[in-house]
C-alpha cells in the first residue's frame, strides 16, 4: 500500500527490511527513488533527529559514480527517511551467496570501484563505518568492467553514524558488523577513515576466499581475532595483490593505504589477473559449539557439541532472521582487556605449525582423542607382552618343579 513520505515523495513498494528500517521503492518529482524509512523508535529520538538534520549538507553533497547518492532527508512527524538514487541490480552479498567466491579480476574491479567511492567520501569528511557486501550494490544496467564485473556503488552512508548516539553506545558499545570491524573500533577508539579501508580489505579477502579472515563463531571471538591475530595467507594470488591486502588489514590505522591509493593500486593489478579462475581455498575448519558461547548461525543456533561451519558473517542478535537488505547496525559489548588477551575462556588462536589443528578446535580434539586411544592400545599391548614374557620366564621346562613366582628372596 502506498504511503506519503513528506510532501514530495510516495513510497509504493517494500524492497527490503533491516534492523535500521525499511527500504521502499518510491516516486519523487524527478522519478523513481529508493526511500529508507528509519524505525519509529529512531524517528522519535529527538537527539537523533537533530543530528540527522546536521548531517544533511554533508550527505547531500556526496556525489560520485560509485556512491549511491542521498537526494533528500525527510523529517515529517514520525517519519525519518533518506531518499536515495534507485540502483537497478543486487547487492554484493547476494552474488557471493550465489557464487561462493569471485574470480580475482572481478573481485579486484569491484573493490577498486568501492575504494574510489570511499576516496570521495573521505575527501568530504564522511566516514562510512559499515563497509560490507550488503552495502555494496551492483548496477546491472551499467557497462561491464574487468572480469565481467558490474559497476559497484557503496550505499548507506551516514546511517551508522546517525544511529551511533552516546546513549546507545556509551563506552561499552560499538556500531557495525563484527567480521568487518577494525581493531581500533574494538579497542574503543573513535572511527577514522582508516576503519573503512580495513573493512574494504576484509571484503576483498572474502570475495577471493569465500570467507572473512577473522570471522566465524561467537561475536566476541571474532572481535578478539581482529585485535590479536594475523591474517592467514591466500595461496594462488600475485604477491603484489597479497601485500596490498596485508597492508590494508594492518592493526595500526596509520599503516593502511588511503582509499585513493588503494583504488589506484588495485587497478594496476587488473592486467595480471585477467583470466585467472576463482581461488581453490580450503574452507575454515568446523568447530564444535560450546555451551554458553552464543549463537553460531543467525537462523539456527548450534546445540552443545554440534559441528558448525564457520561462515562469512555472524549475527549480533541471538535468533535473528536474515532480512532482504541485511542491515546490521546493531550495538554490542566490547570485550574486556582479559578477554581480548584470551582469558580463561578466550578463543584467540595461538601460533601453530602449518597444517596443525588449532587448539580447542574439533580437529584438535579428534587428534587428541586418537592419540589417547593409540596410547591406551599401546599400553594394553605392552602389558600383554610383559605378561607373556613373565609366563615364559617362569614356566621353564615341564619336567622342572614349579617355582614360587611371588618370592624374591629366601632360602
């Protein structure tokens, strides 16, 4: 059913629902638009409405071929809405779910587009703060680029910042999606442009590998990995491309490239990636869900002892259902210092030899179980051998009188 949004727009059809609100196909004075109508509880927050209006100039001034432009911000009674360009296509998450991983040329072309959009945003003083495949739209009506990639546009600028109010986040909350959060956000530092570079490098890794470098399992474990672990290498890609990924996933924000540099250097890699097939990368090992460790999957929480496969992203809300536009601007607790260090129940990984199972994983437990069984069997065999030897030593010739095997001395 159609509804009026302010005096200039009409929302005709729901395109998707997310945690921040609902996206509608709408109509405005200049034709079709996408209207993001924020939740009523957000619209009733006067502080948020004030910041919404303050952000108007910055968001309306952000125009770039690889950014979904915000045309208008509407504050009308209980309605709080962003009116945006309508992109005829799909989001990057949908393509990932269909293809699992992309050929390196297409992956790099898409990420280079997004980097160019981020460069324009950062130059205007705007930090996205929630770069992820769900917020990258692929324009199916645009010209095909390297590797057959459709033009990529970054959307949802300003939404994370608008929702990130002090009373919602205080000192113990963060905004964003765990798999893509830069270490400095986990540690409570203010988000700068470098957080978008870290998130975009995570997206590139995911497009190449089929999974994120630090994702899987309980959200708290994901956050610890961002702070404590180094990224596992991806075999089969040129060293120059891998070094770009590593540099942009650096723990120190100052070590990462700027968006403009990243976009330019990624495009330099495209000729050597032409025709390269998707990588053949082993899936992350399965892990047994531990009781009390939280949800493993958004739609099907695991039972204790159940084998679960790590995937690209995890839900922040137990039992949450995936939605069509997959907004996940949700607050969650930042782990304490002892948790970040591993703690008594910490899940931070420790250095191990190549191919060795990670301590605490299902594979590690299986190896330990086989080792215990092997030792037990060896013990039984050894005991049997000792018994046979003792019998042979004491039985002697049948003609000899029996010996007292329990006496070790005496006349």
